[in-house]
C-alpha cells in the first residue's frame, strides 16, 4: 500500500509526468485514429439504415459519444481540480486546465450534431429539448471556467479559483440536468428526443461503443499534450525543464 | 452574548448602516428590475394574454439580472479599502462571517425585489394566487441568487472586467432557481399546485445554504492570497 | 501624551522556521527563520519587490507559504484554537476604514469583529489620545489622509493583541503623526508586546530591536 502511494506521487511529480505523458500521448493518438476509422466504417457503412429515420440517425454515432464525453470530462476536470486544490498537486491543476477546452469542444460538437440531426427529424435546427438545453448550459459552464482561468494572471491563483468554480459547477450539473428535464416535461417539449436511438441493433451498438472509445483515446491524447505544454510554461524556471530543453537545443 | 454572535451581528449591522448611508446603490438595483420588466411589453407588444403567459419568466429573468448587477460590489468595496483582509483575520469562522454579509446583501437587494414584485405582476396581468405564488417563489429563490452569486463575486475579486465575468460564471448556475421559480407560477396559472416547485426550491435553498458559504470563504482566501 | 499601557502582555514567543515563499512564480523567500520574544521589534528591510509585504502577509496567515512553519508559543499557527491570526493585529497599506462611518463607529465595529467589544467612551478616549479629539463622530471621508491613518492606528491600540504586524506604517505621515506612532510603538514594546514592521524611513524607536534584510542573495 505504502509502496503504491510512493509510485503515485512519483508519477505526479512534474518531470516524471512530462516524460510519461510524452511517451504515452502518441500511442493514444494513434489508437484514436484507428478507432475513429473503424467506428465510422461500422456506423456509416456496415450498419443498416433505420426503417423510420433512414440514414439521418447515423449522426447518433457522433452525437451520443460527444454528449457522454462532455459530461464525463466535466466531472473528471472537477476531480482533478479538487485534487489540485486540496493536496496542492501541480500536475492535477494542469490536468484540470487541460481538460476544459476538450470538454468544451465535445459539448459544442454535441450541440452541432444535435442541430444537424434535428433538421431532418423535426424540420428545425434547434428545439429546446431537455438534453440539448442542458448540453448548452454545460458548454456555458466550460466557457466560464476557461474565462476565469484566463482572467487571473497569477497561475497558482487562477488554478485555485477555477477549481472552486469547477466544484460549484459539478455540484450543480445534476441539479441543472434534472431541473431542465422537469422544465421540459412540464412544457410539453419535443415528442422525439434526439438521443432516443431507434431500436438498437448489435452492429449499431458496436459502432457506438467503438466511437466512444475513439473519443476517449482522442481526449486522453490531446489532454496529455496540452498538460505537457502547460507544465513546461508553469515550471519554466525549474531545473528539469531547462535540462530537457537543453537536450533538444 | 459571545464573541461569534457579536461579530456576526456587528458585520450585519455595519453592512445595513452602510447601505442606508448609500441608499442609491440599493435603489438602482430596484429601479433596474422595474425598468427591465416594463420594457418587455414594449418589445413583444401589449397583448394581455401573451404578457400574462410570459410574466413568470420575465419577472424571474429580470430578478436574476438585477441581482447580477448588485453582486459586483458585494465584496469589492471591502476589498479595496482593506476591510476584507481584516474580516479574514478575525478569529471567527470566515464562512459564518460571509453568511452575515450575504444576509445583509439579501436584505438590501433581494427582499426589495420580493416586495415590489406584486406591483409588476399586476402590471403583466397576473391574478391574486399567482402573485402570491410569485412572491413565495421569489422569497425562497432570491437568497439562492445571493448565495450562489457571492461565489462569483468572490472569484472575480480584483479582476479587470469582473462584472461581466461574474455573469458568465454565475448565470448558468442560476438555471435551477429560474426553472423552479418561474415554473411555480406557471403551475398555478395552468391550474395545478405549486407545492412541488416550492418544496424543491426550499430544498435547493437549504443545500445552497450549507455549501455556498464554504465555497465563498475558500474563494476569498484564494483571491486575497 | 500618556503612555496609557494599562495592559501588560504575558510572555509570548513567535518562531518562524524554514519559510519558503514565491510570488507570481518568483521565489522570494528561501529558508527564512527567526524568533521573536515579548518586548522585541523586528524591522524587515530590503529593496522594493524583495518580498517584505509577502512575508508580512504570510505571518498574518493571509498568504500560504510553500514550505515552513510559523509557531506562536510553540504551537503551529494553523492549529491555534482561535485561528491563525487571533494573536495579532495587522495594518497594511490600506486603512481598512469605511468612509461613510465615523471614527468611533469604525473602531467599535473593527474591534467587535476581532472579538473585543469596545464601549463608546473607550473609543473616544483612544481617538483623543491619537489627537483626533472633536472628530470622533465625523464620517471618516471628511478626514485628511494623516487623520485617517491615526484612526487606523487607534484600532491597533483597541484590539489589544500582543503581536503587531505593520506594513510601512510611517509612509505618508506628517511629522506630528510619526511622533504619535513612535510613542505608541514604544509603549507597546514596554508592555511586553511584539512588533514586526517594514519601513523606508529611519525612525528611532526605543527598545530591543533587530533588522532582517530580505533578498540579499539575489
């Protein structure tokens, strides 16, 4: 047990994290590319058209994984932020900051694909459907987090302050979600929800699963890269940075 | 009376006295609320049926914006003149002292909104029970707005453009209060009971009361570090 | 002016060990340590940006050091029963006064916040000692800069804390107020109090004192 803890702290130390992330990121990136190709192949070529929605349902293979990712990533961001705030682990602070843009991108993709799916299904790009609305608010939460981070000059203070915001947000996300769902049912919202997939066949499910994994791999690769760069900037006066930069020069 | 109670009452009294001697601050917020609500009919037309059905949403959104407007000054005056440092140094728990300040903020800005809301409700064509529901919802909801908003006010302390930033940070967090508050009046309007909405709003208020002061205290310590 | 030091503080000790602090990613203080006993004054010197204010804020518990320990009577300050600052009074660059309130109101509110209730008479007495007789119930915004500083100094006397931490207390004061402050500091030391201050001006103060210069290595 004690040994394990030591190992974890070793991984969390900036130079070790930097090296390890540098080695791992390309693998995750490569894996993401392969899974995207496979997933798109299954979803767009192997899977049969839906008897009700025709081909338009295939947007689901983008829409659903991005929706999941944006929510997972927000929670993950808050977890890292909490670790950084409570135990003052610099690597965790950097990870939280690095996750935000990717999470926001997924939320945006989810909204966009939702709009594209809405046009053939409802005949309009935007419907105040519960899930789309809560995704929109999630996007606002991401934007607020990034804006606060950017507004505070001192990096340590920026990390701590945005951690508080992320925690306030993560407590609120389920409340927001349920209140929006409730609001929607009371106001007789759209009768077809975007994410209610047509009767799911195995091949569709497989495509969905592969696409979700692809998104995860992509997220990990990009976040690790971004965290590496952020760490370099924050530690630019530290010996380990100078040492590594010297090697490359 | 022990030291903690003395300190809490002192801080509450101080903020109330300051608000009395600078009355225009609170009045501006109230005026903003009234003006925004009065602009809606000019924007959407005078059709009474339309105005009536929009009234809950209009009143709540205006209340959110009015609260937003008052938040920037919640801590920034104390921050600028150094009083906030002294509050942080006090031997009492910061989260409770912060609670005192927020109670003062609510009494100065939240409560007047509740009290003037019947007038605006009537203007938009709400009837008696609807107005009572509106007041009850605002009474439970405006403290939530002050508490959650204070987190944003603390986090943007001393930042350039803090006022605009608060809105981006805090308005998404206001969604549950907005949905429940406007929903309560809607429910009465469509002939059902607002009890579920109001109970949930009360639960939300209790949750916020438990968590927000802690977050505000932490945010203040971070921003003054 | 009377040295109305009717309080004499029991023997206290402040110990600082291995303090490391940074500001905006710049390491300002590295491995700093000192001890202070009752009746002693520590003057923190150093050029601008050497970390004087940072050090004072850390000693108050407003800022967190990266490493190091601050002990009051051998107890780490974060474990003190009444919080990390209940033994000290801090005067920063700002006076922490509310413009709309009178000197008396400011003092009584501040003292109550710091856990000591002060009556009207006591507040007036201290304001009088600071040379503000006749201005007690005037809103502070009508006072001059020097007079405001005097009200802030009166706060130090009222809260009766053994350790005073003062950031540039002599800055922008006229000769007369410097004299008032000097005698207040001497009275505090005579009452077995401790003082840590930063200053650019050389003001002779009677009592045991030392100087700590920051940023010598840099």
